């Protein structure tokens, strides 16, 4: 019987479409896309306490899939915002968003019996930068000295101890204004009201111009070296990208970090010091990776499709209970 | 002026930086991706399953709140 794989993501996510195509064409497996932002629009969400009832979710091709029949599920995105059907009163948009999100989460956690990539609870927790920094440290990786605070005196003290300290957001919700990583200015340090409004991440600046974007999927680690002067290289990709071999002990640290976070994949951002020491900056539990393939040719999409198929044919691990977290 | 979070205050201090053009090889890769998505959506459309507005290429006109096809700068990605 063909392995059956589900991908839950936005209805127009190119990552999802490409991986589905590769799963079908290269492995002959069955794959469906569940459009997480079109669930209110497409309808058909149903769950029941009665045993034997299918647990149906809509798919992008207009069908439904019983999640009980899936062997693996790539939990790539869950939308906080639903596209509303014509005629829906936008006053109730937040109600609809929250309701759909809870129902889908409940259906998946209750009824999906296969292997998660990765579990929703682990995914959500791992998005917390405070949690992931501590996990990386426990895993033996070097992390930058970090303060997360809205206390002006504490922030000034930290920045005086770490000249050139940087500031970056604790969280960046999708669809809102972006703020890039930047050096903390004196003007900011002089603005008590601004510092006190909300916490931010203040961090030791790791000097150097060599960044690593590392895709860790199952047992594989694939790193790209990015040579960029900018602290935040994401906004100008016209810089050298090339594959970069990793030290085996560092790879083990990356795997340990994922295990700490109960993730089966993660996209790491790391900076290399001038002495070649890798310093963990953050891990994205469902980070973007296709652009790395486009920029330096590492066949990440092929590898990821093969990984999902492999997950689908593996024995199912014990279901995590809520108290695991 | 209303108070704004420190990360956006720092962004204002640093001033607006012009968006860099995407590298040519990435543009090419993206166009191939668009073909994959567009083809899939056209197939779904033929089956009557597409539920959102499309641009001329058969691709969706929005990206579900993301910043672009590769979504790199969006959210915590």
C-alpha cells in the first residue's frame, strides 16, 4: 500500500506544492495539501466522539482526507487567519480564526496516528526564542550572552557590558511590519519609555561576516555558508552562498538541540566567529529552506521529500501525551 | 509621537533601507516554483477546486500574509 502523507500549510505555499510533486513523482507515494488558511472557506470540518467516524479535513484539490489514514504529516504552517467566504461578517473574523484553529488542532492531535514532522505542541514551544536558547545551551552549543527585558536600567547595564550589542524581536507575527536585527543605538538606550514599552532581545554581537543556514532534517545536516556584512543577511541575498561542511561534533549538538525541543526538523541560524567557532543564534522549527537550494544548489527539496516518505513507512512512535510538555 | 516598541524605534533611527533586488539565480528558481504551483492550481481549477482569486499566470494573487514566494523575511522563519 502506498505511503500516505499530508502537508498542512497555506493554500499557495510553494514549498508544499513542490514537495508534494516530488513525493508523488519520485516516490510514487500519495500526498495531499491541507490549506490551513482556507478551512473556513472550504468548510467540511467535523469531529465527533463517536468511534469509527472519519476525521475529515479539506484538501486543495477540492477533496477531503481522513487524517486517520495518513502515515506522516508535515505540520508546516497553521494559519492564524482564515480567508472568509463572501458574505461573512468581518466583525467575527477573530472568532472564526480562533474556532477553526482549535478545531483543526483538536482533530489532528486526537485522530492523526502517524508520524509528525513535527508535533504541533513542540513546534509552538520551539518558536519561543527564550526556550530555544536554553535548549541549545543544554545541548552544548555556544550561545550569545542574551538579555530579554523591558527594564531600561538592566538593558543599559547589559549593553555597557557588551559593546556593539544588538537588538532583535522576541516574536514576529506573520503579516506585520518586520524589524531586522540591528546594533543598539545610544538614542534607543536614552529612551526609557520606549525600552519599557515591551521586551526585546538584547544580545552580544558575534563579530564576523560568516553566517550559516543549516537544514537539519532527520539525521541529515546540510549547511550553507553565507558571507554577508549585514547583521541580518535576509534582506540582501546578493552575497556568496555555498555549501559548507560541518564538524561532526557540532552536528551532534544540532541534533541534541532538536531532541531537547522534541522536533524532528529545524532550520538553524548560526554565526561563525573569526576562530571558526559556531555560535547558535536561533532555530526555526518550520523555517524556509528552498531558497538555499535556489542559491547554492543543495538538493534540499529532493532530500526533504525522501525524508517524509521515509517517515511515512517507519513504525509509529508512541503518541506524546499532554503532560510530556 | 506615540510610543513604539524598541525594535521599531531602532529601525526608525537607522532609517529606511532600500529593498535589495533578488539575485538572478533566485529569480529563476522562483519562476520555476511558480510554474509548479500554477500548474497544480490550474489542475485543481479544472476540477473546480480553486477557491481564491488568481492572477493571469494561474497563480494566486496573495500569499496568505507572507512576504513573497520564498517567505524568507516573514515571521520567525
